[in-house]
C-alpha cells in the first residue's frame, strides 16, 4: 500500500503545471470532448509508465539495497530541482492534427511523457519498491487526478491554481522522499554486509 500511495502522491503533485498538464489543457480547449481525452491520458500513461516501471523493477534487481536506495534518493533530489523549472509546451507535442480527441491525446501524451519527470519518477519508484503493479497503478492514478480537473474545467481552473506554490510543494515532496531514501542507504551502509 505504501508504494501505491507514495507513487500516487508523488506524481499527482509533480504533475501540477507539468507540460503534460498543459497539453491536457490545450487538448481540452481544442476538442471539447473530456471523456475521450481522459481515456487517451489513461491509456498513454498506462503504456508509458508500464514501460518505465518495468525498466525500474528490472534495474533494481541488479543493485544492492544500499546502492538502490542511494540511486533513488539522488534521483528524487534531482527531481526536486527539476520541478522548480516550469515546463512549457511546444507545438510539436500537440499530436496528430486530423486525429480524433482520443487518438490525438494517446499519441501526444505518450510522446510528451518520454523522459518527463513523472516517467523518471516511475522508474525510480519501481526500482525502490519492486512492485510494478502498485507503482504503475499509483503513478497512473496520480496522473489522472492531476489532469482530470484540467480536462473538465479547462482554462477557468488553470488560471486559479497557484502554480509556483505547487511547484515548490512538489519540489519539497521530492526532496523529502530523496532524503528518506538517502537516510535508508546510509543506515544500510552502517550496518554493513
């Protein structure tokens, strides 16, 4: 349950103001069809995060618990710093011009998530917890929690969010989780083999 809750909360907070959330806002304004857009977000996120989680779980098997915790801790602190840099959306992330709302969202979200902080967080969380289903369910749920209001409420919702404050909160969350994993790594190092 811990892996699900940490994954959910990490991605839900980190996604605020992220480029994929901006993409959801743009798609909602363009297509005005929230359910196909949300279905596209779900399918794209599941596929992307399953791939990321698979990599994380398998990479985690080849590391000692101390090294794994240290790598996850450092990567989460890196995510804390990355979160402070606001994302922008370039026009190439828009997806196919003539596709319907679902296909455009599916393609655009899958591509936008490649190398994104939530995908990297999914790799790190899957490596740390070695529970692929729980981590992917948590990160995908977090993505939906963050994007559903944007898809349904659009610009009215986005203009009222204190994005700078949300970025700081996400950064603090990543920093705290990173510090936790580094403390666990230090504890394991002190205990020895």
